[in-house]
C-alpha cells in the first residue's frame, strides 16, 4: 500500500464516519414528532411535549452544523498538508523529539479549543438558555474553560511526556509501559476523582442530617453497604438538570447528589435512584467497566506500536520524517472502524448493566419510586422519549426510558 492510498483511506474513513453519524442523527430526527410510547403517555401535556420536541430539533440542527464545520475543517487541513505545517512549526521551536511532540500536540489542542469555543458558548447561552436549563454566568463559563485548559496542560502534558519518554528509550515496546501507566491513572481517577478534581469546579458538602440522610443510611444498612460519604454538589450553578453518581472503592466510595436532584425528587425517589447506583456497585459493574477499559486500552496501544513508526503513515499526512506524534495522528484516523465497533460493544454491555441495576433497585427498594423518579428526571431534562432503535444501538449507554419502565413494571 502506498502513502497516497493511505491518505485517501483516511479521507474515506473521515467522510464515512460523518455520513454514518449524520444518517443516524437524521433517523433519530424522524422520530422526534412521534407520540410517546404507552408507558410514557401523560408525562407531558401538549405544550410541554411540543417544547421538548423543539429542544431536540434545535440540538439536532446545532449538532449538524458543528459536524459539517468540523468535516470541512479537517478536509481542508489535510488538503493543505496542515499536519506538516504544524510539524514544521514545532520543529522550529525545539530540537529534542519529546519537546517537538509536546509543541505539536499543544498547537493542535490550542487550535481545536479556539475553534470549538464559539459552539460551546452558543450551546450554553443560546440553546440551553432558550429552554431554561442554563444557570451559568459568562464569568463562570470562562473560569471553567480556563481551569479545564490548565488541567489538560498539567495532567495531559504529564502523561504525554511520560509516554514520549517510554517511546524514546524503549521504542515500540513503549506500549507495555504506557498501558501500565494509563491503567494506574485510571484506577486513581476512579478512586479519587470526586475528592481531587470535582472540587476544582464544584462545591461539595456532606448531606445534612435529616429525613433524606436517615432514609439513605437505613437502606445502606439493610444492604450491608458501608456508606459514610454522602455529598451534595452545587450543580445548580450551571444547569437545572439533575444527576447523581457513585464513585470510588472501599473507604473512598461515595454517593454524590446534585442539589437539583434533591429539589426535583421526593425522598423515596432519591433513595430509589441511589439503590440503582448501589446495584452497579454490588454487581461489580464499576470494576468490570474499568477492566474492559484497561483491556481495550492495551489492545489499542499494541496496535499503535505496530504502526506508529511506519514511514508510510507520516508520508500519507505529507510529512517526510516519521515521528511518534505524526504516527499517532495517522493511526487515530485509521483506528476509527475499530473504535466504532468497541463503542457499540461497550454500549451493549452498559445497557445490560443498567437493566441489572434497575432490577437490583426494584428488588431491594422500590420499582414504583424508581419509575416515578426516572419519569420526573426525564421530563425535567426534556429527554428524547422516542429515540430511533438504530441510534440507540450505536450511541445509547442507557436503555431508552420506555424500555426501562417496561422492565421495572415486570414482576414488580
């Protein structure tokens, strides 16, 4: 295979991915005006349902515009040998291969960040504002962006630097060391994400004593589930959408409730949602997902090690001299079909886990309260009640609400 064929293969994969995603989005769009399934009849009144449909349509149009812009940009960038230009700039500022790679990825990150800023701003302050979701301020928006950039530079730069050191000194065997490094960081993030990173963006306070905490602790004791860390996060300072999540292992495990969740749901409904989260823990879903992620990462790194030094990949992007950063970029384009497949399989597994967690909550606490809680959350977030099955297959990590409700009503 020649470098020219690889170039056109990269172009073909980019266009194919765009067409596939656009087709799936269109199929989903055709279902927006469908009547809700039987399980969800009466969730909205007529005006509320029209509002939810308009929200979905606005997000569809916005997403399509952003996708077309991204497609045009990457095709133009490839057409003018943009990676060669960036590579030349990076080489003009450094002679050391590690520094060159860091400069290279830094330039790409900065460009991507700047180009995506208008879309992020418009979505937050126009679309989310239009449907009364946004509670963020312009000042908070920019503070969040600045913190995200600094975190990416520090944490991402550290990990990337170590990977580049591995590659420089052990060559294609770098993938072993990188796999161990990423696995280590993955475990650390699962353990300490809520303690180390969430406070950079949100305030977390222990759930105060009262009926809700008593009910949660009563359920945890019944399940022999040692839970001392129950926190409330100030999600309302950015959005009215509600959420709850479970994180950590052992003594570091904690339940985090959005203040909007506490405001929107009744006490029993909140406990039912938490029972679902406890189900994930009891069924070892967190560990399984972590294991699957680590195995997938290892497989990807092994494949990368086979091709990253291949001169044809560099030549396909218009760069004469092979390097780790150019090989990584070319590989990321060529890996797209495998990424698509692993994404589908991961989503299938995730949807299965969601049913299992629902079953756990149904049998250990209450199907009725989980059903009413899920309905309220769906209504409040204007979620899609009628997704197209193909879109669900490719993209949904959770089953559609109607399927979850059917499952909860069976044998309950």
